[in-house]
C-alpha cells in the first residue's frame, strides 16, 4: 500500500470511527429521549410508586353503621402476665392502656370492629423461660383471656398460648384449655432463636392434638434478631474483629423487624410445605400473620426451584390455600395481589394493633375499602372468613 493510499485509509478509518461515536451518542440520546418522552412519563405517573396515596394504611376508612369486623391479629399483655414476667426478671415496659379492655371496646365501636382475637405479641417469653415457669406464664395468660371473653363474650376471643419450648407442658396446657369458651385458636411463634421446634419429633403430639381439636394455628414471630430470619447471621457478620459499635441493627434501622419478620413468615410457610408437615396433618389450618410475609410474592420461585418437593402429595400451588392470611399488606395494591393469588375466601382482617399508641393504630377496614370490592367480597374479608375459620 502506498503512503498516499495508507494516509487515505487512516483518514477514512478515523472518519468512520468518528461517525460511529457520533452515531452511538445519537442512539444513546435517542434512547434517553424515548425514556423521557411524554408517553413514558405518563406510564410512570400511572405506577403505584409514583401516584399511589401516601401512607395508605392510615387513610380514613368508610363509615360503618354498626360494628361487624373481626380483627384476627391484635396483641395484648394482661396485667397478671406483666407482673409474672417482672417477677422472673424480665419486665415489659408497656403502656397500661394495653390491658385497658374498656378503652379497646371504645376504639372498636368507633372503628366498626365487633370482635378481636387476643394474642401475645413478639415479646412472648418462650425462648428464654424455664419449662415450669413457661407453663405457669401460659396458664396466667390463658386464664386472663377466658376472663376477658366471659366479661365481653361478643368482643374478645383469644388464641391459646403454649410454652412451646416445653412440648410436654404445651400438650398439658392445650388439653386444659381445649373447649374453654372464647379460645378459638392456638398461638405459636415461628421458631425459638433458630430452633425449629415446630418440626421436632417431641412437638408432633402437640400438632396432632391441635389438628384433632380443629383449632387454627396462629403463627407470629418472636422479637429479637436471633428470631428474625438471618438476624443471627447478621449479628455474626459484625462481631469479632470488626464489630459495629452500636450493633448490627443500627446499620439498617427498621429492617430487622420490617423485613426480618416477613422473611421469617415466608420461610416458615415454605418449611411447612416442603417438609411434608401439611401432608402429615391434612386438617391443620395455619394462619400466617403479616399477610404471609414475603411468601406470596416468591411462591412461584419456591415452587420452581425447590427440587426436593417432588415427594409432596399435592401440586405446590394447592398448599397456598391451606393457609389463611391477614390483610396486613400496607399497600392496597399488594392486598389485591394476595387476594388474586390465594382467593378472597382465605383473607381476613389483621391490624397488629397493640393498643398503646392510638395515633399509629391501623384503621381495620381501610385497606379493604380502598380495593372497592363488591359488597359480598368485602364482607367475606371483614368478617365472613373469620367467622368460618374460628367457628363463631
């Protein structure tokens, strides 16, 4: 190749490269322009993230002519229980309003709630308490629940509390409370600081008895990082040579509870399915608070990627309807998805209210109201499903 031709070649190549750069820039600009076009912006504005209401879980609910709602997920700490825990060196610093049942009834009347199901909160003591002390505490709470129901039979029901770390005591207390007025379920934690007690052979007689009694199994996580899924691993990651001065939870404020509890619910549901537990106890009905946590959204992945589930007796999706779910999704859009996934007949109202900070309490019907359901379907979620579930 001559020098002239070589120069022409180099010049031509440079021009071509420059044209390519200009072309690439034009393509990028075009893509950016398309992304920012009025049509794309309009689509973005239609998204729930862009145009959904602020704090929809606190929006005023529809006025009711009379109390009808059954709230399946509320917490209490009766005064004798708090005293007993304090005597064991584990005081709870809860507002006394928590056990003011008259104050609860006033709120219920104002918000259209006919009945609430009382259970202990995440502060349940079962992970640290000694067996006999645990049995004593369970008896105190259950007897207080019977008294609350006797005083207001149409307003208060309860889940039987069990000292689940002590299977023999749990079976004893379950048998003592079986058939007592107002005791409509059995309340248990997901696990005990990583101990999978639900799947231990020693706990099998308890599950068998719950199934025999026809009582729903109300499942709620315990408080504390060791009980929130992966919480103990998070703690380990910041211990030893590189500890975080304020503890691992301070790195991700609010996530241990908000994500930890929902992940714990998801893993418990998956374990109940793939372990064959729901096949072993075909009449057992678990109720998963917090709307099933993360599980409804990842159920497809669990089905697709759980290679060891081939031993299950039923198609995977059928197990989704073995559970009941409260409606505590916080976003009505997520509640719509849950209903579409599991069926309108498997969703009940749950507020997680502790009755200590009334300004932050969830109006029980607001998420359901925002879906604008047909009247018959709305009634199912507000009270019909719960009445069938708890046989009331």
